[in-house]
C-alpha cells in the first residue's frame, strides 16, 4: 500500500475493528494461501461453536490453568475483586470489566486478553506482510469470526484498501445481518462462504438461539445477485444430518441454481475454550460421539443431486 493510501487509511475518526485472532498460511478458507482475520462478536450462540471466545463484542480475559503458578499477583491489581482462588476458572466474568490489569501482572501468561482493537492502517499493514504468498498462490484474506458482518462499518472502510491492493477477499458468514450492510460490503468481496445450519426455524433457534428467517432471506437475495456464493454446512450428527433437513437444504440449493455444498465435520475444539472464559456446557448438550462422520450427510446430498466437498 502506498504512503498516500496508508495516510488515508489512518485518518482520525476511523472505525476500529475488534479481532481475536489472525491466522496465516491457511488452506481451507478460500483459494490459495490465506490470512484469516477472526472478528469478535456474533449474533448466534451455536451449541457446537468451536470459537466460543468470539461470541461477545468486547474484550475478555481467558484463563489458561496449565500456566498458572497460583502467585495471585492478578488478585492484587484487580479493581473489581473479580479474581477467584478456587479450582476452575480464575475470573468471575460477572464482575470483570476487561481492564487488563491482571493480564499485565501475570508473568506466566495464564491470563490472556481475547480481542485486540485494530485501526484500518495497522490491520492493512499486518495483512500486507503476506502479500507475496497471496500473489504466488492465488490466495488472499478471509474474514471470519465470530460474524464479520457485525463490524460492517469497519469493513466498509477497510475492504476498499484491500481491493486497491489487488487482494482477493473471502467472507465467511452465518448469514444473520441487515441486508443494507451486505449491499455496502458485497462490491469488495470475491467469494462468500454462507453457512446453512438447519432449515427448520424452530430447531435452528433451539441450537443457535435465533430463528433462520433472516438468514434464509439473505441467502436467497445473495444467490440472485452475487455470482460467487458458496453454501456450507457444519454437519452436526443428530442436529442437522437427518434426511428431512438434507432434503430441505438441497431443495433450497436447487431453487437458487446452486449445485455444490461444502460439509464441515464437527470437532471438540470449542470445549476447552469455553472453560477458559467461564462458559458452561452448551445448551442443549449435544452428546456427540468422538469421531462423527460426514458419510450420512454426503450420501443424502448426493441422492438429491448436490455435489459435496467434504472437509477433514
């Protein structure tokens, strides 16, 4: 990015982004080698979420018990008396205001702040470190989360600079956003991965805390105007891999003239993360076997003449 663009991106009064992770050299979040930006905040609370630290649109302190030496330096500097001394999570999140004093005092990094605020110029500079890899592999930047569309005001100012740099942009979305936000963002996107979790709205709400009416409306509207829309399904055994849901999902894809769906397997990475930020077991508790397979879902989609790209 030129000095002029950097100066423009760093104007005072710019919107800020809250990002909880940046992962490099990713191969399954769009074409080529990608840098994935994980935006904090999401409208859904999926029972199977593997990034529960993304739910809140604010910074949070996470506790890594294996690093703690029980010196309690954190307790001495906490202005809210939010430090717990018993087993389990070290932070009473009902009292914590995220000031970060405990994080600064913790020499073993048992306490870590989840979420960092970025300005446009700084985040662009971070992304541009990987530009050579994007060029050589046909890769780019993927916006993930959480739900990036919750920070659409930031993206509206950020994405034009990415496109000005010739960087491919992919959005991963749960689909729960105001359409007006997508109208402003879509011109700067090259690919959209859109999650279809459950076609029955009542079941969708029971698993995610929201119905799917807005999500399906947005999917249909995008399918009509955006040429590179790729539906995806996190396959959760017993929740959305049954014949009825697969048939309804396939019918929606046929209605929208789409022939392919990406199926992602369930994994347990979110369970340890929930404990670090003081979250209990998900509700409903899914009770999913250790090695669930994609086989039944793939079979059923294939019968409905939908091609499946299955992820490991």
